[in-house]
């Protein structure tokens, strides 16, 4: 009886998941059609020209995809603010940076667990239940919320070569959190689990040793906090300092190329 009940529950669950995926897919197609008939495309592109220096280096296919993906994300995910008015510049800069993480994916799932982005004008005091208060520039929560500081977002967008990008960092956490608790092993790996884990653990431990020995590394030492932070910080370096990361960490770089399905050195700095 218990087994039969479990089977019924699983069948219902799979049906519900299928309905959700189908409805989401239909909604995405509708959003694409809406974009083609609106003036949003030009508005988004003007924001990208203003805040993304790398945008000029993208080929037309990637430019078109980044615009489309950014618009889809802006329609699927709520964006709210505290102490600042959400403008087109704020909205499309944020979702444009999120779109970078799925730029190489021909069939992205558009951060299915992410429901809301909350924007503060600058640093803010985080007061999550059960945690100590702290001053932050950004956060990613397990229940589908990303919190960002606009001043940090725009600074990271306009200085796209220093290896620091708070929006990329928090959206990378969301990719990690798709598989459950953030642990540095994101969902939908394009390599086998053990290859990822072995390479990732080795690079993480090497960064800890370099920090202890006061050595330089292109990856910020904040990545030594834990493996979830290492993945997020490595993502920042991967997109903003690809040549340097490739030279210093070829195995990790190639791992991220396979995961993100894109090689930033070739598309951003050609």
C-alpha cells in the first residue's frame, strides 16, 4: 500500500512538473514574440551600449541572444527595489549580466528557481531571519531571491576587466542553488560529477595555499571562504579575466568553458 501510494505521488509530481515546464515554455515563446513587436529591443541595446564595454566585441548572434535573454528574464522574474526607482537602465543592466551566464546555452532554462530580484541603491544591512545583521553589496537566497546594490552592479558592469562583478557573483550562486544548497557543484553539469569535483577541489585547495603563502592569484581570495563562494568568484574571473585565468588555471578554465558553453576569451576580447 505504501509503495503504491508513493508511485501515485511520483506520477502526480511528474505530471505537475511537466505542466509547469510546458506552461513556462509557452510563456517564453510569447515573450519572444512580444519583443519582436515592441520597441524594447532598442531600449535594451542602448542600455548595453552605455554600461557593457564588452558588448561591442560580441558578434551579431550573441548580441541578439543577449538582448532576447535579458528581456525574457525581465518578464519572468520580478524586480523590486528599496530606496531607489527601477528604471530601464537598472532592469536591463541587471538582467543583461544574468543573461551573460546563459549566453552560450542554446536552450537555457532561465533560472527556473529565481522568482525575484531586490535592488538597493548602495550597500545595505542584511537582516535575514536566524542570521546576524551584516552590511552587504549582494546576496543570493535559497528560496529564489537575489538582492543587489545598484552602485555595485553598475560599477561591475562598466569595469568589466577587474575580476569583480557582484551581479555575476550572485547569479552564479543561483545556478549553484538550483541543485539544492549552494556547494560549488551547480545543476546541469556538462561534465561528469567526479571530474568536476576533483578539479574543483584541487583548485580550491590550491587557492587556500596561495592565500596562506601571500601569493598573487587572478581569483580573489574571497573564494577561499567556502566552495560555493569559490564557484561564484571563479565565475567572475572567468568572464572578466579569461586570458589570465586560462594561463593560471587551465583545468578550471576549461571546466567552466564546458559548463557555461562559452569561451569568454574568444567572444569578449577578440
